[in-house]
């Protein structure tokens, strides 16, 4: 059973456009939702994260939108650049210090010049 | 402030041999996760460790795989009698509160 569902699997965006990646979850025991960026041959790097008590968080060109009632959250990359081309993973962590971190299957983003 | 260190970066083993993957978390971090990633796929949770304690091993295969995080030294993921299907990238992450910081991974190839 996939606990965190991510879409789309791949995404092509023109330079300067907006990239949008969506995730949905079922388990209300999740209380921390990070996004990771991974370049080929590298480890995932934490990009931005949100908790369910806020509906939006923005850091530079990256914004997370969170809809608690729908159990959905999304990553928006404004003014997308070729350097943003990477695989993006959403994740969810169970409440409490003992919780493990569950990942979506990833979205491969390609930003065309 | 060194990041999460994993070694070796690349490991080649013949079928039936043992593989030992090491992870040194960031200074002051006492919890680590291990994940496995197949090419073009996501990160699959394996085990969550605290020093001298396994918190959650629900993602670990029942046989051949084990993990430890001793009081002193790195966390070790051990795979006994490796098979071709074990070929993957293995990542560890160390935790500060809820934030997880990943290492560069060990790419295991079983020949």
C-alpha cells in the first residue's frame, strides 16, 4: 500500500514557467511534509518542508501549498530554470520522534531552455 | 560541519559475498535512517536506528539484511550472501529534530 502518492511521474516545463508537483496521503498520523531534490548520482537534499498547521510556505522560488482537509500538498517552482532539472520527492513523517519518513515515488522534472 | 558521510561510495561484490555499508551521521545526531533506491525509482524505507537501538525495521528484508548503530562509530548496514537483486543505491540520513539529511549513498553492484 502506497502511503504517499506523487504525480506526475515526469514533467517538462519551459524556462521561466511554473512547475507543479502534487502529493496525496491517507494517514492522518503524518505531521511533517518535506520535499527533497535529487540530482543524478547524488543523495536527496532537503528543499523545503511544512507542517499541517499552515497552508502555505514559501522559500525563494519554491512554495509548498498544503490542504489538510483534502490530505494533499504540492510543490510549486516559480520561474523554473534549467538548473532545477532533477528528481523531486515528497515525503511524510509520522508524528513523534519515533516516526519514520515515507517517500513518494518521485517526479523527474526537465526544464527546457 | 561535515555532512553525512557514507562509505564506500561504490562497492562491487560477487554473488554470495557480504556487503558492509557505513554511515557516519552529522555531529550530534543520534538517529539514522537507511533507504534503498533502485534506478529510476523512489526511496524505499529500510530501517530507523537510534544509537544502540532499532526503532523501526519494518522495511528490512527478513533474511540476509541487518543494521546496527553502536554507541561509538558509524552505523552499519550489512547484507549477507548478496544476490543480483541487491544491486541498488543505499542511502542513509541522519536526523536533527524532524529534518533528515542524506549522505551521497553507496552504490552496490553484485556481479
